C-alpha cells in the first residue's frame, strides 16, 4: 500500500476540521534521524492543550534528543524510540491511522505525525480552563467535607479515587452522543457491586440514541423503567463523599464530562430523604433530623390538601372557636378554598422560579420582597385569607427541608394532584391519592431493586441505615462495614 505523504495527511486533517481557526499545525525536522532528517508535524487545537507541555515535553524533546546509535532507518524503530525515549509527556499512545487521531485532537490530545509513516502518536496534554474545586452549593453541610465536583471529568474521578483507594474500583469509559462524543465514566467496586446491575447500566448506556449529551439528566431519562413516573430513580449529587459511600455500598456511579453531578444507581426512596451530614453528626441528632425531614415531606405534599378538605367538607373537625375565627377571615374572600390555594401556590412557584433565574445578587431579595408584598396585598384586597398565606408559607418552607432537589420537585407536582382530589372528595380524595401513590411506589424499581426497599420488602440487615441510622459501633458489631 502506498503511504500517504505528510502534506496530504495534513491537508486531510485541515479539510476534516474545516480549516478551523483554532487548529494549529506545527512542522519540525528530526535532525537526529538518518540518513536524512525526517519532517514531522504536531497537530492540536489552541485552547484545548497545555502550551507549556507542547513546547517543553514535545517540541523541545524532539529537538534535544541525541541518539546513542548512528541513526534510525526503520520506521517501527522510530515509532518505538519516539514513545519510549524522546517524548517526555505522559499518556502517549499509537494511532493506526491519522483519521483515528482526529477525535483525540478534539479531546485535547496532540497528534504527532512523521513523513512516510501511516500511523501517528497521540499525546495527552489537556490544558483547558476549568473551575476550581469549591464547596457544594446544592447539598451543603455544616460539618463534614466541603469539596464538590467540577465540570472536568478527570478532576471528579480523582476526588473519588482520593476517598476510595480499593484496587477493585473499576472505571469503564464510554462516549455518548453521535455528535458531541462526550466522555462518560462508569465507576464501581468489583466484588461489591452486582455484576448484573453493572452490565445493565452498560447496556443502557450503549443504547442511548442521542446526537448530543451535555448533562446526566440526558442519560437519566433512559434509566427509568417506568418512563412516566414522577419520582427520580437515579440519585444525583455533587459531593465526592456521597459517591464514595455509594460505591462502598455496592452502587454504580456515572460521571459525565462537563457536568458537576454524578448519578448513582440504583436509587431508593429513602436515599432522597437522607443527607451526607447524617453521618457527620451524633446518631441521636441525625435521627431526629430525619424525622423532621419526613414531617417536612408530609407537610410539603399534603398541607394545602388538608386545609381544602377541612374547610370545604369537614368543618366539624375544627374546634368551634377556631372555626369561627377561620370563618371571619374568609368572610370577604370571593373564591372557594381550592381556587384560593391554587392562586397562592401558583404565585409562589412563579416567585420561586423568578428568584432562581434572576441574577444571584438580586434574585433572593426580589423573591423574598415579592412574596411579602404580594401576600400582604392579596390579604388586604380580600383575594385570599390570612390562614391561607400561613399554610402556603409553611408548605413552601417545608419543601426546602428535603435534601434532594429532585424529590422536592416531585412533592411540588404531587401537591396539586392532592389539592384537586381534596377539593372534589375531601378526605376520601386524599385517601385515594395516598393509596395510588403508595401503589405506584411499591411497583416502582431502580435497576431491579424495589424502590421502597428495605421497608418493602422488609430487609432487617439493610434497615440499619434506612428510616433511622444506628451508631457505627453497633453496625460494626453486627458485621457491617
């Protein structure tokens, strides 16, 4: 087969990349090759590589090298010499054809080509700008590690490696998105994680048909056995310590390049009520806080529905004095309780989203002031009653107690469903909605594991850290790690 000349190879690369403005092609001569100095070229994208590595470990090394023998007339010997003796950079690998090196150039590698050689050398020299490791903004803790993931995949895996030094930890790579070709790493500990779950995760990854993948949520939608469930079946976190704990428990973790969040599977209902800080505090305090979170979840989901049911159908449940007080407050309100609650809930959701989307310096102030002003104005205008403002405020605050944002969203959506049934059927509607929710949760699973496990079906061994957390010394005494 006739070998392609260096100029033709470089022309092919320029044409493939559309003569991109950030494409850099630098030609050099290998003076130490005999009988004639061979021409070589390095190809990389400006901004994607570390320029100091390119100048010192690649170009400088090519010029500084002095062979012990008289020369290199054999091309295979030249390739071996470049990899083993000349190049000072790490991550050096051979590419069989220049076409195979183009995806690596797009990933931040430097491609080294030489005249008369069909193969090339790809050198890892990534040097793009990345965000520093800071504290978690979505799952903050008062006591415990403050590190959080960044948007750089290898930084995230190193934060996990720092905490899990088991030689059995495996990192399996995949590229997702036919256009984006985003790197995705699957992490698990061999001997602890279930092989069937690992294989199923890999199979689902290979079947993602998207052209572009930019965040873990793109993958998460393909991981749901029930595509229409409101409840999350993968746990998303930006905390390396939470990921390390999940790996030790036998979970499988997915890290996506460009995303500061890792996905943990399988994910169970109780995982979304627990927090990393539960394990950095005394067990008595942690268990009391967990009870508080369950109460907050109950309030965030059902408080408006209970108010609507009692004021519409079951007034006899109120004490007489309280009933007279509520009746006097609602005397001038022209709407039924359901419309009143719906108006306040929708208004608060709008203010919540406005506070998130607005610039950080003014978003929080606008949302707080807007809530106070609108709530007070609505009461003064007789549109809503003061008790409704109290109910909606407690409901909104309770939703922020839930550690997982994904579960909080589910509670917010279910709240409107419960309100509708409570307005139509009272406590009977609430009972029906709770039964439907319980049935749906019992039928749900995450990668073959029951979503309500270890409570349904009950597992006494795994229940040591479910509703309540047992002290570490007691868990170890029972043979757990």
